[in-house]
C-alpha cells in the first residue's frame, strides 16, 4: 500500500507562487507515474499535471501551462508542483496521485491507484 501526503498549500495573493509537495511511502515510488489534480468548490476534480516515472516526460492542462511545473525527486520519494503567477481561478484542493505501472503520463483520474488527502490552495484577488 502506498501513502501520499501533500503539503505546501496556503493562502496567496494573485500573482504569487506556491510549491506543493507530495511525499510517498514505499520503495517502488521511483517506478510510479505521478499526477496532480484539483477540485474547486462546486466543480468536478480536474487534471492539472502529470510526470512519468523518470521525470523526463511531463504534461499539463492548458489552464496551467507556462505557469506550473511538475517535477520529482525519486531519491526523496517526493513529487512537486511549482505554481507561479497564481490566479483566483486556481483556488482549489490539490491532490497528488500515483499509478502502480506504466511508462508514460496519465491524464485521467481512473488511471491512478493511490491518492493523497489533498491540500488547500486559496488565491485572493
């Protein structure tokens, strides 16, 4: 069983930055494709960014492309989401997710096997 724990959320003004971290348990973290999703109040959870097991392949939702960066440190069993130039519409609970197998990136919630509890990001205007 893999446990994921997100951290780094908070309140920030529009135009500011935050870096989310997702720490994973388990010795096989380095083989897991990882993703970040978010859910705003009253909306469905949506894809934000994904990274392959090596960190060499990344993919972003159009709404965050150019502002957010996903990365991973397999030695630390951690995946990151650097968020710059934040906008009020980025306000949401952010979740990280892990997939047990696969060599690419994955964009759909159903493709992931493990989820964190989420961390709140609030961007004020």
